[in-house]
C-alpha cells in the first residue's frame, strides 16, 4: 500500500513540510481514523479575450453539430492536444450587458459594458466618475468559498494595464473596461500585468541568490531529517503503527524521487522573469506564473485578461496587421474576417497552451492538475461588428474532478444566460451559491454531474 501525501504536505512555496501520519500510538483512542488520500484542491480560471471571436466563415469557430468533438473547426484546432478536456458551448448570452435591458437604455459602450459585466452578469451604472456600480464577480464568490486556504485568495492577472479612472468607452469608466474581477459592487480588483511584479508577489522573499540556492537545497535535504526522525519514532510504536510508518517512509522516498525529477522552479523559487518581454513571451510567462501558483497551492482562483476592452493591439507579429478593435468592426469584409480568424485562433492557442501546462503537472496522488480545474474562456461580445451579447464564444475546460463531461460541443436551442454556467462552475468548486448575477437563477443543464447533483 502506498500513501499519497497532500500537495501542501508535499511541497510549500517556501519549503518542504512533511507531517508524520496519524498514528494510533500517538493519538487518543477515539481520535484515530482510517487512512485515506485527501482530495486534491479544486481550482478556477476565468480567461477573458477582447472584441469577440469572428472568422471568415460562420462555422470557423463553432462546430457544425452537437456531440463529441471528433473534428475541430479551424479556430478550435489549437485545442487538439486537450480536446478531451474541453467543451464548446453554443447559445449563451449576457443580456445585462446589452444597451437595452429591463426597460433601461444606456446607449453605446458595449465593450466596456460587456467587459465590466463579463464575470458579474450585473447591470453597470453608466458613469465615468467615482459612482461606479457593478456586481460581485463569480471568481470572487469562489475565492470567498475556497480561497481562504491559500496564501492568496485569488489572483488577477493580465497583459494590458491602465488606471481604473477616466472614460474608456462612450461614457463608461475605465474601471469597467480594464477589470473583470469585482470584490463588491463598487470595488474592482486591479490586475497585475508585469511578470516580475507577479513573481515578487508570489515568490520573492528579499533573499540573495546565494541564500535562495541554500534554501532550495534545504528543501531537498529536509527530507533526510524527516526520514531520520520517523525511523527513531518507530522504536516507540506498536506493530500496527510501525506498518503505517513504513508506508509513510515509502511515501517520503517517493517525495524525494519527485523532488529530484522536478524541473527547476516547480514549488521552488524560479528565476525572476525579465522585463520588457515581447508580447508573445509575456503571455507565455504569465501562464507559467498561473501554473506555478496552482502547483504550489499559493492560490486556487485566477482571472486573466488577454487585453482590455476594445483592445487596439496590432497583431502584425502573426500576420494580421491593423488595430484589433477596428478589424472587429468588419462589416463582413473578407480581408478583415481573415485577419480576425488569425487573431482568434492565436488567442485560443494561448488558452490551449495554459491548459497543456496544467495537464503536464502531476498531483501528489498521480492525477493531472488539470483534472481538478474548471476554466472558462470567452469574450465581452459575440460578433464584434454587431456588438452582440448573445452567441458568446464559450469554451469550458477541465472536468473539475468529473463534475463536467468534457470533449463535447453542447448546443442550447434557446438562449441561456452565461450566469447559469458560472453558477455551475461555482457549485463544482464547492461554493454554496444558489443564484448568480441578474439571470443566474439555476444551474446550466447538460454539463455533467454538477447539473444534476
């Protein structure tokens, strides 16, 4: 029999901590319990891309039929390595982001309005002053439920910065356009956009390179001390507990093997990222920070913005020159749609790269880290030309311990609020939410066990 240690017992961000197993000889009689592997923690990722998703043909993104993802569309092709781990959902909307909703009409500003309500599914107050009003984002509902067990209840990351004051879109505050995480109706959580700053927050301790090397060496050598202490302890135990301790020492040897096999930087202090990275490298490093934060159990909730609302980034580096926002107003122009398909495919590739990172990380119980994740990829609008908040491009990734039946394209014949998906994700990670946003009054159906639980 092999004992699996929890991730926190395996490695910590600042050192290795291994706890002696519960032994009958050392516990009050009535406190002894049967052994077993603790469940791995569940995590959540909210992944935002700007300006909607458009392709040169209507089916460039969405599969033509519902069911198994046996064939991927051109824009979904980057998901091939994680095909079995994703669902594409068609028929979801975010109606509170529309210009007209429940008798109110707020005019233009769909990018800021859609981005501000992207993760809150709330109706924003149209203002560029201090009287901003939104809702609590669902990642923060999750953080309140599962984030207290980690050093950081949640992380807000992105690629483009900017202050949360002033006007960013037709009278809407930049607070709406540049943040998707909201801790309450008036408080956005600004994101970190510099990998070095993220590193400092997660890993830096003010130590010198020499001290860091000494500490990393200690992280391995501490296992020797644990083994010696456990060996001395065995002389005081009965036969049953000696067997348990032998299983424990077997687990310690497995930890030693894993530590020796770990690439540099996994739950040990990695090198600090350089500044001034090219955009593609910036995205790659930010994804690495997310994966390490999960692997080291520094947080279990992350939101990530691959650009701000209405981003005008030029994608010449992938063969799609021109401001993204201007291209998104395509007016069915074939050349603009061709470029938009290149951009959208690249964005999905980035999401796939992150998922592959998580799939390549192994938990103490031998499972993949991705198996314990629920992630959503989407945008503030569906069609960039029409500024629609229906037909949103939605990809859900990770089964979250079997809570979602992935590897499928799920089509809803009548419109569903994306808030119902968020409610399902909250339920999957263990949050006790019964509704979410203005329209999340039930859990989205046909996702898997989470919908019927």
